[in-house]
C-alpha cells in the first residue's frame, strides 16, 4: 500500500467526502488545540538564524527557512448525520539553499536547534550532489530584505474559534432545508485552514504571516427512481481568504441574478442557496435538452472563474511554458515568441487580465510569497495583448526583468516552494452594465452559472466546460432551464469572441481550493475575480446519451 | 528502520490496546520510505526521500468515534495518543452508520513486497534519470520524467482481536519525450511492485519513438472512428467504470448501476458478452493489500461475467441495512485505483491495425472529466501519440482529438481485444472499439 493509499483508506473510515482528494498531512488534534498559540516569532528567529548560519558555514550562497504550522478543520455531514470532524496540525521546517549554483532542499519535523542545523547541512549536501547534473547555475532576481515584518489575513471572526457544534448545526440546517424542498440526498461540508508561516532568508527578511481560508460547500441531489434519473446541484459559494464572517450572508452581498435567485459576493447565505439548489436539482431532471449549435454565452462569475483558471491562469505559468511540467500537466501554447512579438492577440481588446496576490478576501491574498517577495499586482493581458507571465526569483531573468512577481508557494513546510498561480482575474468593464442589461441584447444565447465539468488539453488550446445551471436566452429574455449543455472552444478564439463585460458592481470571486501541480503533487488555493461576461458564437454540444 | 517486523508491530499495537479505556479501539501503524526523482529539459529538477512512521488510533464509545495519531512510538507518546483519541471521541456526535469492530480475520499473504524495490537508493534513481536523459536527450529530443518508489508496511489490530500485517513495495515511472521543435511528443508509463520488472531504457525508447513518429501531425475531421486503444489509453477509461461498482449509490438511485424503478442492475447484461471483469488480490502480476477499508479480507470476486453485472461492493454498513453479506471492493483506493482484471483476447495491436480499414491509434488520454454521471459520459483528449490508420497501415500522425464517450457504450462496441498488461495496478487489454466519438480537434502537442 502506498502512502497516498493509506491516507485515503484512513480517510474512508472517517467519512469519504471530507478527505477524498485531499491530502491530510497533519496529525489529528482536538479543536481546542487549533487555538493554541504556535511558537513565538522571537524563538523562530533564533532557530532561523541557526539554519542560515549552518548552511552558510557549509558553503551555501543563499538560504531560506520556512517554519510552518498548518492547521486544518474539516466538518462534513450527509442528510441528518455528521460524517466526519477532523482537526489536524502539522509543524516543521523546510530549508532551501543554493550551493555550487544549485538548489538543495531538506525538511524536518524536528524543530530544535540540532534538528534545524542538521536539516540545513543536509540541504547543502543535496545541493552539492545535484550540482554535478546542473547545466546552468541558478541566478536569483535581487531582493532586498524586509527586516522583521508581519502580515495577517484581514479576518473578522477566526473560524477556528467558532465551536464545532455551531458548524454542525449550520450544516444540518442546510441539509434539512434542502430535504424539505425535495432533495433526496445532501452532502455538506466546511473546510477551514490556518497557515502560520515564518520565513527567513539570507537577504535579511524575517516574515511572520497568519493566513486564513474557508470553504463552505454542498452537493444536493434529486432522484426520479421511477424514470431512472438523478441530477445534482453544487453550492454557488466560493472558497475565500476570509474568516467565519463569510457565512454571515449579509443582504448587501447578495446579487439578484437574471435567472431570479441570489448569487453571493463576499458573504454567503448557505441555507438560502441550499433551498434554491433543491429546487434547481428537481427542475434539472425535467429541463429541456439543449439543441447543439452556436450560441452567445453569458457567463456568470461563479462559472467564468474556472474558465479563466484553465485557459489563462495555467498557460501563463512560466515553468510550464519552459517545459518543466512536460511530463505531467503539460506545456503551453503561450510560448515566449508569442509574448516577445508584443502583438499576440490573446483576446479581444475588452480583455484585461491581471495577476495579483493582494486583493482582499481572495484565496491568494498574502503579504509576501514563499520566497519572501512582497506581493503585488501585474498585467498578464492588456487590451487583449499577451504582456507577461507568472514568474519567480530564479525565472524572471528569462523575461528580461530583475524583480520577481512574488508568486512562489509551497503547500507545506515539507514541500519545496515553486511557481504557483496567483489570483488571475478579469477586470470589470468600464461602462455601466448589469447582467440583466447584457441579456436584453442577446438574441440566441445561454446564461451559465456554477462550476461543472471541465477539461482542457495539455497546451491549453482546446477546452470543454459544463456548468451547474443553464438558462436559454431568446430575444433578450430568459425562457427556461436547459440541460446537457457543454461548450467547446479554443482559448484564443474564445477570448477573442468576448464582446461585453459587466461593470464593477457585478464583480465577484470564484475560487479553487485545491489546485494541483508538480510531481510530487502540491495543492494550492487561488481566486479568480470577474464580472458577468458575454462571448459570441460559441459552439455548444449536447451531452445527453442513452445507455 | 521505518519497516517494523510483524512481531514488532504486534507488540506495539498490543501495548497501545492495553492503554484503552474505550468500548472499542483500533490501532494502525503505517511506515515506509518514499523516494522520487524528477527531471525535465534533460536535467534533474528535484529528488528526495522521505522516511516516516505513523501510528493512528480510533477510540469508540458507543457510536462516538475519535481519532488521533503520532509519529513517536515511546510509551509516553503512545499513552498520549490514546488519551487524545478518547478525549475527541467523548466530544464527537454519534455516527449512526458506525459498525462494531470486527473480530479476528484470516488474511492470506499477498505478494505485494519486493526486496529489490526496497533496496532502491538515491544513486539508483540518479542513474535511472541520467540513463533516460542520455538515451533521449541527444539530438533533437528533450526528456521529462518522474520516478517514485515506495517500500513500507501497514499493521492493524483492534480490541476484539483482529490483527493484520502487510508489507508492500511499488515503483511508478513515467516519461515524456518531446521533439525540440515542439511538434512531436511521446509518452510511456509503467508501474510494478518489483523494480526488476522495470526496464526504464525500454520505456524511454517507446516514448522517443512516439515523439519522433508523432511530429508534424495532420488534422483530420472529428467524428465517429474505429479506435485502437493501447493498454494505457484503455485503462484511462476502464478505471472510470469500476468506480461505479458500489451497491449503495446504485440502491440510492444515483449511479449508472441504478435500476429504473429502484434497486441495482445486478443480473442485467450491460456490456458485450466478451467483457468479464474480476478482481483477485492474489494475482501475482497485480497483488493488492489483503484487506479493504472496512478491514474485511479481500477475495477473488467476479464483477461482470460475459457482459452481465454479477456483483457490486457492499460496505459492512450497507450490507447490514440491505440484509446481504458485505463484499469488499477490489482496489487499494476504494472503488477507483487498481485491482481489476479485464478479460482480453488474442489479437496483438499489429493484428488490430492490419484489420482496420479506417481508424485511429491512441497512446493515452488526458484530462478526463465526468460530464454526466447518469450515463457515465466523460470528456478528455488524446495525447502524446495519435495516429491515423488506413487500409491496415499507420499512415500519418494526427492532431489530438477531444472525445465525449461513455465506457459503457465503448464496452458494447468491441471489435477485438489483446493480451492484458499491467496499467495502474489493473490488468488491461489493448482494445479495438468501433464508433468512438471524437467531438473536436486540438492543436496541442
């Protein structure tokens, strides 16, 4: 049995929903232990200096130390039952060095002076061993140290402080509300993460960060046993870089969408959404099957975020472009020659896409990345033209720059940091436009909400996306629900068919809580902001089959 | 020191059980060494080795369960982990689906351990990567590959006298070779328990051949084609089918195994009569751990026979609720993963090509996602070597296709099958399938 199998099997006995697909790295602890303070920053600084000195004395020319405490709480329920409550903690240190112009990395859970010294020495030994296979030495973009600084996710309520009972009560209320409205099955879950990360480097940075993320979600299923059909509708929540205040469901964060029910911005009414989901899942069973053909698509931010993630976020990762992910996720169509040309039309001139790790409430929001670089916003696509990539300290020289974009990330103290996707977001339109007004001008279209099936090729040209909810638009009006809808397009063709983007009042986040990359695979969390957007003449297929 | 002997593991488990104050308690220990090396652009990027051991405890009061774990095995840590699990259990809500623990079980030995895999060193990994880079990296080719090896053990025991111990090893190797002009890409992947069965140079040369042969692919119209699926490609789709071999979701009406009007499709002919799917934990080519997630001994099971659904897995909870005997699933990873043996045939891939008037040869599929769970419709793309066949011969490489297809429909459109080989822990034959649905073209290489 492999390690990942063991983790999965351990999880099965504890409740499959919470752990499937999630690597539970930590040791189970009590909910109270999640609130215990971690190691004092002053003590971390002392230990970090031991590592920096030990590595330097063995010949390292650069060293960074990440002392991390990663806390997770998952609560999952099914109908009237609690399936799983898990609280976990993992604490350790990862040390990365450059010696002989080559990276070396080592990690240990022995966070003591001796453990850290030995770990730093191992990292240097690994770097020296690997340097025999190195073809060109690592060159880091300069980075002046930040001294002793702190950064915290701006939360109002620490979700770890909310009693587990309150969370169970909420989820069971969600389930009950869906069942009362005709659902046959409901799975609901709440995921809470707190990363207490300390970073120190030979550049003179000592950065203490406290990062929070939350994701409430559910899946509601309606079944027609007689006719043999079933349909599900997933939550329209987004995972967020917020505290428990995300579950306040404030009236000002509700957006009445053109299909006549509420979408949610920076706070979420989970019970209301579950009631809607139950109604929708029943309606989906009997909804009209789509006639395939060309349609103008009106894509809600709850849906468009994933399309941005797959067709813009991933292809503009510089390590993919260079071939480092060739054996796994693939490479990219957005090659350096296209960028160098300065006129590669990624999208129509309405399309402005930015990368950033600074937007409040987003999953990627941190003060500094895992190389100690201060986070910022930068353009990826400007007026439709490809202008930049996502790159970190040892990559930016390839782009002729000498400042990292600040998007290095490691998913644990035991993982080595590498380039990961920051938030990648579509800027809202500058002219006043609501989603209802947008739909008024569509003759033959489909309004799509929610995250559905998604698939894209290894260079990010051809994709197919489904959704949670599809509404037919005829002559400017929504005429009813559709099913069996998926659209297929090519990234460049699709973004060039973008004709209208709603204004900032319609802007909201979509999020991906577990985005995988690398071998061994690492998980990261990333948000994608957008307003409702129109794409003209997109190919829609019918996915209904008989078996 | 990460691998404990059966006796050492039993001694620790018995000690931990002696600390229990709970109604029931189970203890599991997992330990092992995982090593990896990753290379890309003809150079090694990362390599590492992790040794770990973890002892986990589930304590139960009534139907309240608490879990805790530790990686320290001294008496004080063991007492602490028991106390913590009991404390968590006391605070937990009741789990109405909790099943009382099993008593002693008989777990026969499975051949999951290989001492040669256990002896893999960092030098072995570095040499493998270096060989692969040298073979493929000369001239106009670029190699990117990944090797991961594992050697370890699991042991479990409970307060009702159950005890199990198993050692296992695994090695997974995959390589992508691309032409330096970016017009050709080839791939090959292998997995074994015994590293002696892995010929990494041969695997590399397959990826090289595919890279060269797939360069400058031509576009042909998407549509319905006869396809010849190499075992890797067939395995990509057949693995999706076996995930649905679960009685509970079928009984609940939310699976392709659900019968109209209620119940499951056990007894129905769902596939071509040449389709037989079994699992056998004692098969020497794909041995699996001797127990499932419920702690039940795995047994040789026929899931589909001559196209007819014969069995679905029943967890202990669901079996009791339905008044049937529990039946463990096949794989090491619940209903996904490996452990299945698909019936094959006696045609080689060369034979299949010879008898094909017009068709497509597929090396592998990529980014496969569910589109409709009712019909098991999936979408995804071909990748790393797709070729057009005409009048019994491979004519030229073709651009990759997106497919929208259900493995259920596919297993009703079988033209021919070959000898099964190990893919992802299952035994999968190459298959020739008619009317496979490609819905669009991709420019990706």
